[in-house]
C-alpha cells in the first residue's frame, strides 16, 4: 500500500506536469506584440506568425514591429531601427485572402505538414530584394520575406525561410 501511494505521489505530478507542458500553446515570437495590437481585431484573415525568428535576426535587435491592415489581409514589417526604412528592413510576414498562383521567378519548396510553398531567392539590382516564400493555407495566401545576404547560397535561403514557415502559429482568428 505504501509503495502504491508513493508511486502515485511521484508519478502523478510527473504526468500532470508533462501534460501541462504538452498542452501549452506556442505563441508568436514576442517581437510581434506591438504589431499584433495594431491589427489583431481589424483583419479578416487568420494571422499566422512564427514562434521564432530566423537565426540571422536577433529579437533584441528589432526596434520597430509595424502592423498594417490591408483590404484583403495584413502585413507585419520588422525593422532594425525606428523609424523604419528600406535600409533597416529585417523581415515581413503577411496574409491575404487574394491568392496569386502565377508568381514568376519562383520554384516549389516543401514545407512541414504536407504544405508546399513557392520560393524566390534574394535578388539584387540597384539594391537587394529579400528572399520570399508564399504558401496557401485554408484559403489564405501567406508570405514571409527575410532580408538575407546576397552571398548566402540559395539552398541556405530556402532552409531559413522553410524553418520560419514551419514555426508559424495562429496568432489571431478573425
């Protein structure tokens, strides 16, 4: 009898603690809080955001998270300075009820959960455009763009954006 009680005393908290940890919902990275406050109740599409930023972007270096509501969705921009400018742009995350299927200069990229996205690497002309990834989920087209070095190999760019997309969680439902 004493062993049974002892076993319950030891095992029950372990099981409950483990269940508690497993039941915890992942949240978007904390850096998104100011932008979410700007758009959460104003967009008609579910907001998906990553639970973590790519290793190339440290959360503590982000000085501005700006949320913008668009007629068909939202877009959140992260900047290394305030006020934000193209020169200090770090990354962007958006969702749109308008789904575009013809995205030139892209190729398919497999994501977690059987999702397939289309990827466009960094491209440079007068200045460099960020790497982009789009995928459709539940009638919404989501987009991630990250300003990466143009010297980063395309396969590494794909890996970075896929990791970010695979870490997305629902931040808000309309």
